């Protein structure tokens, strides 16, 4: 089940939200959310829901054992088992295919289906066990609370990656007033609009361009495809994060922000402080710092960063394109570290530089093979063939609706950042809004209602509705 489906919008969540609102006991609310989360996951993965629940129990048990056995040994066992399960389901085919290619063997590649969201719930489970080992959280003796933390449906299949210590108190005690619920609903609708109206529109064009043969693709078409995918992946994933944050808020949970307008960044380092923040912070806290961080000299720091970027790429998918994408970003992060003069360039040039790196990187990310990525990038910078076929294709993909949504995407990426910050600050005030601010809030709620209707009309028409991060 996906958030951008009529089943979820019209049946699943309205029922769960109403029941959660009327049930008085926090224990009963948690039971409801556990059942709802298992049903939500089983709707798309009826077999692997057992795997997800087993993963939760395994890590719950490891945390318990830390009080009775060698803590370090238990931690090592938990890490090995978690990474082992993730590797079997996600990387077995990739590893065997690579061995076959390098050693010219013909080992049979097993057809293992990738469980939806396994990378997300595995990392959440690991963070809980590691935090218990470090003494940052207390051991949770009730399995149901650990299961709710790992399986909670808003963030289960595509993040953000939530740390147990950030929501432990809200699992035990929380409340939702009408204002909080309304703000959560508005945030959900904004994310839904990002996904259905912008990301899905960009996806149609990106898929057409990336599926087009190089013979009829020129520099204009290649850049249209690169721009479309760059916008698609941002609005798809940030839209999902917005929906997750909004749904969580409607149930009394407050997740941290996962995106902070990354396309307004001036360096790759800044980009990664704003892009998929929960993943970046996870790798920083549980990989980069334990490896030594920046405490052991510049060379060691560089190695640690490259290691993190390699793992970040590999986390995203079992393909060398993802690994190269991660290392590509790592190389430019290195460049910024060792060439300080780069940061002294004018802001406009820095922004152009950052977006060029990001766009080219996402071409590698989107491509099925490295050879295709190189060919596509070649078209982006040297595709000066303006034949009738290539120009005809450009005209076909540049539909009026695509152009309108592309303009909306560009505006939504950065220029309204200051406005959104102000609105977030205003939304946190308790009964102190001025008449003017109240009017703005009313207009925003009316606009959200219109967006919801528009999204539902688009979905009822069977519009293209993929989710990029389901494969992670």
C-alpha cells in the first residue's frame, strides 16, 4: 500500500485516525497502530511482514541480552545478523553477478525478491541496539513498543529513519489536539501534492528520455531528462517524508525533518547536510564517527569520508551505478575539502557548480548500467545533433503540463524557503497568531483542500504513480 493511493486516502488512514482519536488508552492506541502497521505492510508484502516482525524481535532480544551477557559480543552478533539479513535479500544477486562477470563463471543467480523498506527498518533496528549498547537509551522490556517503533507505518517503507530515543517518550505518552492534527493533515497533503502532481509528472518525462535511444537524443533532450529526474527524485522522496511527518504528527509523533531545501546548496558538503538528513546523520553517528571521524588527520578523515560515501551508494541499491554515484559525490566532497579556494567563488557560480554535480550524479543513479550513464552524460555535454527526429522528440516531451510542473518544481526547490521557515515558526505558536497570520493560515488550509481534491482526481484517473524509494 502506498500513501498516494485511493485505498489509503479514502479507507485505511481515515479509519485508523478516527479509531486512534476516540480510543482513550495509550496502550490500546499502540496496539491499534501495531495492527495497522502490520496490515499496511502485509498489503504489499504478505510474506515479508514475518521477516520485518522477526527483525524487530531479534533486536529486542539482543537489547535484553545486553543486560545479561557480554555487551560487546551481543552488539557484534546483532550487527552481523542484521547486515547479514540485509545482504542476503538485497545483495546476493549483485554479488553473484559481479563474481560471474569478473571470473567469467556461470553461477546461477537466485531470484530473491527484495522486501519493501528493508534498508530502512534494518537501520532503525540497528540504531536501537547500538544506542542501548552506548547507554543512550534504556532497554525496552516490552516487545510491543519495540515492534511499534520499527513497524510504524508512516516511516516503515521509505523513512525517514527514526531513532528510538527520538520517539520513546511519545510511545509511552502522547496527545493530539485538533490544531496538531490539522497541521499534520496539511503537511501530509503538501507531501501528497509534491508526489502526485510534480514527481509523477516529472517521472513520465524522465522515463521517456532515459528510455529513448541515443540516436534521437540530443543535448536539449538529455538535459530535459536529467532535470526531470533530478526534480522527480527530490519531490518523490521529500514528498514521502512530508507525508510521513504529517501522518506521524496526526498520531502524536514528531519526526525530525528529512530535507531542508537541498537544491539551494552552494557545496556538495552542504547538499548532504540538507538531503536525506536521517540517512546522513545515521552514517555520521554510527559509521563515520566510530571510524575516527576527523580526529585522526586529513588522510584518515578522507578515507573515512570515502568509506561513508561508498556505503551510502551501496545502501541505495545493489548496482555499481549506485556505488559510483556515492563515490562521485565523495570525490567532490574531497575536492571541496582540499581546495578551500573553491568556496570563495561567487554564490551564483557555487550554486551552478553544485547543481551540475547533483544532476550529473543523478543521471548515474538513474541509469541501469555505467556504460549507459556515460553515454547519457556524453549527450548532455556533446550532443549537438539537431536532427528532425531529435527535435521532434524534444517537442513531444515538453508538454504544457510538464512545463508548468517544472516551473512549480523549480520554485518549490528554493525561492520559497524563507516563507516556509516563517510558516513553520508560526505553526508552532500557541494562540498568539495575529489576524493577518490567521488569515494566511486559513488560506493555506483552503489551498491544501484544493490540492487534496486535485490529487484525488489525478489518482482516480489512473495517472502514473511510481515510488522511487520502494526498491531501497
